[in-house]
């Protein structure tokens, strides 16, 4: 019963070992796998280079790349409400998955670095920043870019692609 089964070590932070261990389970460990997928596809850096961030660099605590990653990982894990960020602010899995810092540094207090995920008000400001016409156009192109990168990764460029981007919360099959 106390068996440890190593699964993989993500490339974005090789000090992390993802294992199956009954005594240390996290319901949000999938955030690490999602970060690894994002890292391999390079979508968050692609978006960060193209989005316009009007914030003053001297007063930025959470870099745009980490804010984007936060919102994407929260949604990917099923946390749809921005208030969930407050609940997960100190979750070690999310802190490691979102942070650019390597090793255990995302879990340690460090001057000038955020301690935990961005707050709900910060994420609300992110959505406002993303809602400008120019940034909406970048997000549209980002969706297309993600689909192309995924197809390239699978090597099946001739396959049809279905993107379900409506806001209706009903599963569709077929």
C-alpha cells in the first residue's frame, strides 16, 4: 500500500517529481501536467509577447505570463470563479505550476516576488486588460496558433479540428 510509483518530472521544473503516493495526494496535481503541456506548446509565451500590458513595470507584482498561466490553469482544473483564486492562493501545486521560478523557490518567501497566486481583484484587472480590442484580436490568433501547434505536435495536419468556444455549459457529443 505504501508503494511509490514515479510518473514523470516536468521539463519546466525538473526538481518536481510527480508520483502516485497515497499519503500525499492533491486533487489539483493536474495543474502541473497542464503547465507542462503549455510549456511544450509555448502558447503562454506566445501570447505574452503579443498582448499589450499597459501596467507600469515598476508596480507589477505578478508578471503577465504568470497571470495568464493562473487563469488558464484555474479554468483547466475546473475552478471557474475568480474567487477560487483566493481559496487556492497558497496551494503549493498551483504556486509551482504558475511560477517562472525553478526548484522550490515558488514556495519560499522572496523579496520582490509574489507570495502565492494573484488575488481575485488582480485577475479581474487582467480580464479588463485582455478585453481591449487589440488584446482580443491577439487572443483570437492565439486560439488559432494553439490549434496549429497541437496539430504539428501530433503530426496530423490534415485532420479536421473542432473548437467549441461558446459559453453554453452543456456537454455536446457527436
